C-alpha cells in the first residue's frame, strides 16, 4: 500500500491536538479493539487547508494512541487517491479495502463521536444494527450509495450518519456510506440542496430529511419508499398486529421534563417508558450554550441533555424514533406508536413546544433550502454569508450571537421597536456589533430552485418595502405548544393552546398529567425538570390513592 506512515508510536512530548483526558479515554477504547485497522487520509493543498490541518493532526493523534489504528496519509491526485476515486480534500476512508465508508470532510464536532464509534464497530466486524434492521437489510439485492450531509454542531446528524455507516458495515458489498460535511463541500451542498441537515440522499434520488430511527432508515434504504407505505404493506402481508408493552407510566417526550418525570416515577417504584419521536434532548439539544441551569456555569445543550438522558436510562427505557400518534383512554391508558402500543396506569405529556411559523409566501417552499429554525444545525452552512434572524426574544438573540460567533453575517429583523430578550443578551448583541432592523417584518421569501436568494421586508411604520439579498433566514418568533395529542383525548387547553394543568401537574382528565413547556409559564429547563418531578410524584400518590374514585 502506498502512503506515508506517521512518526513512531510513542509520540510523547509531541504536539497533540486532543486534550490529555480525551487521549486517555481513546487509549482505553482502542485497547478494546479486536482487529487492527487502517485509516487513509487524503488531502490537497489549497482545498480546505484549515480542515486538512485539523484532520491531519487529529489522525496523527489517533495513530499514536496504540498499535491498533494505523493512519496512512496520501495526496489527492496520486495513485491511491485515483484508484479509490478520492477527489475532495480532506477525505478519510476507514479500512477501505474491506468497507466502502467515506468521510468527505473533517469528522469534527458532533461527528467525531460517530467516527470513533465506526472505527470500533469496524474493528469488531459488527454493524451494531438491531436484529430487526439486519433482517430487513438481508433482503437487499441491489447497490445503495448513501450520502448523509451533516454539520459539526447539528444534534441530529450523528444518529443519521451512524445509520448509514452501520448499514455499510453490515452489507459492504451492496451499501456504501459517505458522510459529507456541508461547510467544507459547498458545491455538493448546493447540488443536493442540503441546506438543512441532516439530509440523506440514497442512490442520488431518494431523500430523507432529518434523523430517522434505525429500523425506519433501513426499511427505506431497502425499499426506496416512505416507511409508512412499506410498514403498512408489510404488516398487512404478514398478518402482524400491534406489539403491546405493559408499563405503569408512559411518558411522551424525552426533553428535560419527560426524562425527569420518568426518573422520578421509576424511583417511586413505578415502571416507566419514555417515548420520543425524534432523539433525546428536546429543544435543549438545539441550544448551543446553557448558562442558567444551576450547577453548571456554562454547558452545551447537547452535553446537558446527554447527562440527563444518561441518568434517566439507568432507570428506564427511553425509546427514540417513536412518535405517539394516538392515545386511547380505557381501563388502561394506551399510547400507540408506529412500532407498538403501550398500556399504562397513567400518562405524562411532556411534549414541549415547536417553533412558530411566519406564514408568509415562500416559507414552506424554501424550508430546508435557506429557511431554517435551527441555527446550531444549519448555521455552519452560512459562514461568511448574509443571513437574517427573525425575532426579538431570547431565542432569536441567542441564536444570532451564535451565528455571529461562527462567522456568519447575521442581521436581526424584528417587528417591534425594542427587543423582548433579556437585557444581558441585548447588550451582547450590541457589543458584538450585530445589526438589527427594527419595526420590520418579512413579507416573502424569494429564491429559485437551488434555494433562498432574498427576502422582501416591510417597514411596519411607513409600509415601505425592499428586497434584501440573503442566503439564509432563521425564524425564531416563538413557540407553539405540542398539545394536539392532549386535545385529542379531551384535555383542556388554555386560549393559547397550552395544556391547563394544576399545581400537581394534573390535567382535567384523570390519570393524565402534563409538564414542561407544553403547559406554558416560564418555559425554561429548570421549570421543565421541576414540573416533571411534580407530575411523577403526583401520579404516584394518585395511583396509590385515586382521587377520581373518591
Ligand atoms: C434555541 C433555544 C435556546 C434555549 N435556551 C435555554 C436556556 O439557555 N435556558 C433554559 O432554561 N431554557 C432554554 N430554552 C428553553 C428550554 O429548552 C425549554 O424550556 C425546555 O426544553 C422544555 O423542556 P420540555 O421537556 O418541556 O420540552 P421539549 O424540550 O420541547 O421536549 C419535548 C419533546 O417531546 C417530543 N414529542 C413531542 N410530541 C411527541 C409525540 N407525539 N410523541 C413522542 N415525542 C413527542 C419532542 O420531539 C421533544 O423532544 C431554550 C430553547 C430554545 C429553542
């Protein structure tokens, strides 16, 4: 094999990229590797130089952490790169003679974890897919090339990247996986219109937006059709009914509130399950930094939620990718998802809130192609580009500051003459020199097939309109409670659509409790966890001594 091997393994005293604590952790992990493997790194001077440098340093570190990982460095344009069809810098291939796994771009930020996870799976020669996924994948008899577009701070990207990588490990003869960092590969990002990540493109045409639960991903990978169609058909053909699980409490939503509720329920001796339609973390996973959660001066939103979810998982099952689509109230309460039905004595609704839409022309059309509601997911695509942040509350200003911090030219657009956000954030915005257009509203999102190109703004005082060229627009104009499920079972809502719950987090429907953002009020992490704990304690008391039977 051509390629230049790195220096001797010891590497002590040399310049490390990884902090000592991470090196120790990785040394421990690599010691558990079954088979040695090779990582091949391809770079080209003048193409993403700063990322090339970061990748080379990261890979050198990995190479020096033991004898199991061998790193080979190549230049694009030379024989090995031509043979393996590597044209983009940086690119990393994992054990390329055996597995069609490719990182197009540096696996930094959130992606580093998936990358290390993949190394460990490859070394063991196992995919890590569930039995069901493996069974579904065994029916594949054609090739699939899966491209997952990601960005370093996107909380949902690692899960989707892992889906593709595991499938390639399981069926390397048929499935190839490529993780594409959007910020470093603008041309591909534009070509595939991957302005909102994660975006998965299978065999050039079939697209999945967002993070998919593993089995759903595999089902669609094989069938190249939306899973709803495929599941319904397969169940009908096989005559399979719904799988039913019996628990004491079903918690809907794995944000801070739901996870805390489940933890408290289990600690009272009740069997709980948390059902989450996406991934754990709720809105906190979209929060770049949290500075007001007691005990942490400053912590990344994802990190905080990993700690909370890790603790919850010690007590109960947290099932991601299971949206509760229907609740039936009978002698037992039944929560129905695509995969199963859960019967319980009580239900806790911790469904949180979703971002509010502006409702103007072009918003839907350009959603995911310039219009976004998640700066930490999509902000990286707009480095050095002009974008607007629409809104005047804490979220809008926090996200505008985040965008500014990562090198995006952001202007805040707000319909009033003053911000609603905390004083501290307003001061930071002024200090950072983020421009703001006050008394201004967005009337239309304008663009063409490749995405958003401008917005039409209107001065609310004069009615004067102007077109502002932008590549992106982030909408942060508030939240609407996810209370549809509650309304469907007769739970009372207030005039703004929030669930009406009392101090014990009871709703008007016996055995149904609600907590967190879905009940309105202060809508912060501390209140969400407080509400979760209260709901669990109340329902424990009520199950032991039902007030509705008195
Ligand atoms: C950008 C941003 C920054 C923020 N910064 C801060 C901050 O610095 N400090 C602070 O204290 N707060 C902050 N907040 C507010 C904080 O995130 C929320 O108050 C908190 O997340 C509410 O928690 P929750 O568990 O009630 O709901 P959520 O976090 O919204 O979680 C609800 C969960 O329920 C799931 N769900 C909904 N419907 C279903 C269904 N039918 N089936 C299954 N699952 C379902 C959702 O997918 C979601 O994961 C911020 C919010 C945002 C958006």
